[in-house]
C-alpha cells in the first residue's frame, strides 16, 4: 500500500492550495480516507475525513468551512481543497486510510509541507 501526498507549498495568508493523495495497493472507495497534519513542536491532529461509502465527511473545528475533502474513485485519489489559509495552518499534511472505517488509521503517506506566510 502506498499513499502519495502532493500539492504542498508556500502560500500567503488568505490563499488556497489543493492537496492530492494518490493511492496504490488499495481502493479508496473501500476505505475511510483522511487528512491529518502536524505542526512543528505539536502532535499530529485530525483535519478531515470522508467515510468509506463516500456519504459523509467530517472536519476539525479549526478548518470547517474553509477546507473540503473529496474523493475520486476513478482516479483512486483523495483531495483536500484548502481556502482562506491562515498561518496556523502551516504543517506537514498526511493522508491516511482506514479500511471501511473500522480498522484504524493504519496506512499513512509521507506527508507534504504547507507553509502559510502572514
């Protein structure tokens, strides 16, 4: 199983970025797919997830209304559209997979760095 995250970079506050997670060795439509992030000196935290059936999404309070998670079964990818970025969104962002939402977040990508300047 491989989860390849991409799309990170440097952006000014108020700007947008779109992260993408390309999965191989698993089918995203059989997994809950999530995004997590880890800021310097902090623990990894949940950002967003889409459940395995694609019928439900959840977001942390800190990103709700600004970030949108989406899944493309044909491409086997999961994207995170990030708008109205803030300096506190600066972190390494990781995608993760949880088989049918009940096996735990066992599969992780390598992370992509997002830096938001003020």
